[in-house]
């Protein structure tokens, strides 16, 4: 009679409990170290994703050059990458190509080359650009300047001002004109550092 089951699902008092109701089984312990490793790995993945996003948003903003003012360095319609982070760390320097917001223009942005930085004396005389009384050593081949504009008379740049010109000097709206003028640092969007267009692909 030892093997006769009772109605409550157990064997007789002399028998053993059914396996399906073995309350003596050991519960699985919570593996804290395993979940700790998973948590750390997840945080590392998230950090990499955020870093990549930050780099792309800072260094890889894509924009377009309008007009012929930067030929032959940039063509009209060329797509470029703009570094928006660098000028939060340091200031623009001579020969940098920058993107900035014109103070009085229908265009949302303009791309030009920095030829004068704060404290510099700028003068255009006889078609030649002078910076601090010396003819500027040009980064690219440029024409003699036909219109000196505001720089016909010496300009002294203030602490937050930059003088910019297009590389295509005789077909460029730049700091020589009052509606552009000296560019304030707060209006500089970033440094144009890479041309991603097929015709001019490469570093600038």
C-alpha cells in the first residue's frame, strides 16, 4: 500500500513526494557578476554611440558652397564638411576657410578665407593685399584686386573681428563690402576642412 497516491497529489505517508512537487529543489542563485558585466558592456556601447554622434555632429556637418567666389579652391555647388567644434577650442587663423553668417545677406551662410585676424592692419593698395604693412603671402594663386572696397583705407581689426576674402578676388562679396564687413567671431559657424564633391574631393 506504500505506493497508493492520496487525493492531494502525494504518496502515502510512507512513500516519497512526487517529483513534480519537489519543494526541496534548490533555487537558482542570482548571478550578480554576470549582470554587472552585461551592464558595463551596455554602458560602453552607449558611450561609443554617443561619442560617434558627437563627432559626426561636430566635425561632419555637411553644407554647400554657393557661387564662384572661392574658385578654384571650391566650385559653385561643391559640398563640404564643416568642423563646428574647433573654434570653441581655439581661434581662427590666417588662411583658414570658414563658414559664417553674413550680417546683411539673404544667404544663410557664406564661405571665405581668413586673411586678417584680431589686431591686424588690413590695406589693399594697387591691387595687392597688405597685412601689417607686408604684402600677404597667398595660399593660392589669386588675381590683382580690382576693387579695394572698404580696405582702400587701412582697417584695424578689433579683438573679435576677422577680415575675409574669396579666393576669386574679383568675383567675391566679402569683407571689402559693407553688407559683409569684418566678421565677428560669434558669427563664425566653423572651419571648412574637407571638400566631398567629386571634382575637388580632398582636404582644404
